[in-house]
């Protein structure tokens, strides 16, 4: 160690002289320690099994390295760190230190431990009604079950045989009535860890944490001993989540981002808000590169509303299939009549709004429009078997195939040779029809009974030309029947 000396002896400097420094050092070495004293010392060196501490006296202190390991089994200190320990015993050559007063001390120290809140070491010997028997320096102490751990103790017998550290909360009748608490000691250690953690962190930092418990509204994650934050269900992932257990379970290790620290009046621990999804990229950032209008993709129905269904086409990207875009073949009144939650469906992307983060989808476009090419599949004069769908005052709606419905007007029914038979038809009954007109552009088809009375209008429909007489109604129907065969 290099000492700084005043080069000018005549200068009235406030710095201590070498003699004064030496005297001060010698006075410090003369300090005496006793079992139970608290020592705040600097780590001199770290050995394989022992850690050596500068006690500020003529003798260095030594503590077992195993005793200083953290909950993960790691040694969190290094040379130069200052730690607080307690004197267990002394000799001329060294001072034995510990995180708590142990059996190497004296029973008389228990009273001091109560006053100074000094941790003591004890061995759990038995489970009794309401708590545990614990051997503290040769004396029997009682630890209530609620004070054995900060967490709820489900299996008390697991603690029997363990040597742990406690705080003495009551010492009466010369040691015949001793009550101790491990929970109180843990709470002090947790509070110290919380304060240290909160000093070193800032909003926006990311951490690896452990999921401790789930609630309907989110998941609690432990960031450090005694420091928990909450991930709201909306921050568990970019995809829509109904229950936290869909994505995480207690004990899972997760990467989280610190969103907010709120200090609440009357609360020692602040409210910490976390996010899992914000540790990754927003899927909308690459949406315009991954999808284009007109693309046909597979998605999963994640939510139903009165006006349609939301379909997830990529993690975190939901699109809306409006109720009007669900079917070409029928009028949809409720989305659940077509799809159900969790169902995989084919959809066509109709539009993408990057600013509003909205995607419009269509199921019916993915299935294809049944009216496309209808004029090729159905031609005037074709006679077909079809089913009655609905009866109206102006005519009958008759279905030829899913999504293709034609109208048989009342005027055409009246012109049938067997008009009365149409009065008894019910929805679902089979009926023979003749295609009169196909309008693909306007999605309309006119149907008539095949046994129409011969009229000028019928001859005109049948394709009568000035240079080619059509003949009688019988000949037209015969020709239509031939085409059907």
C-alpha cells in the first residue's frame, strides 16, 4: 500500500501524518470482539471451502463458503465485497463467523439475539400441534407452522431434521418459553433483496423470471427472491389468449420486459407490470411483407361476435370475416351457424390496413362463387329435378344446388296444365322444373313447370324464329326431354 506524504513539512495540511495513521490502525486492531457481535467486514479472499473476512481486528475472520451460497446454489460474492456476519467463536489465530448464532455460541446470547434481532441457528426436531419443536443452542424452542416459511407449508414433516436460521421473537422464563420465526427472517432478507433489485432496474429492462401462480387475469412472475411482477393476460403473447394456462404454467421460466413500477401508498412493495410478448417483435411489423390482398391462407377461428368471426392468420394477427362474407350458398344470421371457435378455415385476404392494424377476410371467396359459370351448367330448356326451398306469395324458390336458387313465378305456375299440384308442395319436396332464363351477372334464374300450356309467350321463350317455325308445344317439350336424356 502506497502512503501519500506531504512534500512540504512547513505546509499546514489537514492530512494525517504517518504516525497518526499508524496509531489509528493500531487502535482499530485493539478492538475486541465477543461471541454474538455483528461484524461488517470486507472479503479478503475466497477459498475452495472457506471465505476470509477482514474483521477490522488483529485476527481475520473465516466463514464456510457453503453458508453464503444463494438459493440457486451459486456463490454471489467476490473479493472486496462487504458482508454482515456474526461472531460464533474466537481464538488467537482466527475468528469464526456465521450468518447466524450457532451452537458454537452460548445460550446466554439468546436474550441479546431478541434485543438485536440477531439470527440464530436451530435444528427442527419434530412436528407438534400448531408448529415445530426446534433445538436452539441446546434449548427447546417453538416455531408456529405459519412462521416456518413465507409460503404456505403443505407438508410440515419435510422440515424435520433440517438446520435453519431463525429470529427469536420471545424469550421468557429463563429460556423455558422460547418462540422463534423463520418467516420474519425471510421477510427481512426479501425486503433487502427487493430494495437492491429496485435500485438496479429500470423500465424497459428484460429479465428471466419464474412463473409462480396463475390468475384469470394474468400470471405472476418472480424476478428475484421476494420480487414478483404481474403479466396481464393481454401481455402474455401477441395471439389472443382466453386463459393464462394456455401459454404458461407455474414453474415455467419466461423472458419478460419491465413495463412499469408503481409505488403505492401504504405498501412496502411496488406494483410491477411485466410483458412477455414485448420481448419479441410485433408481428404487424412484417405483415405487409408476409401477406398480400387476394392471398388464400389457413387460419383459426379465435373469437365469435354478432357481426362475424375473428380468424388468426398468423401469431398475433387476427382478421375479421364479416357475417356477409361467410357463405355464398345461404343467408347467415349467426356466425356460429357456419364456424365454431378453434376451427381451422380457409380464408381469402380482402384488404389489409397497416395503420389501423386491421385485416378483412372472406370465407365465401375461398370456397368459390357457385354462380360463376352458371350459364354453362344450366341452359334454357333444361329439365331438372330440384327441391322446393321456400314458398312466397309471388312464387316458389327452388334450389338446384347449394347456393343456386331459382324462382318459379306464380304466373308460370298458373300456366301449368297441373297448377293445383303445386299448391300441395312443401319445403323439401322434389319438383321437376324447366329452365326458362339464366342471368349470371345478376345471379338470377327463372324456372317454369315443364307442362306449360302453349302460348305466344312460350313459343317466344322456346326460341321461335321467323325463318324457323317451332311447331307445337308438344314438340318443344319432346325436344327438351331428349336433351335431358
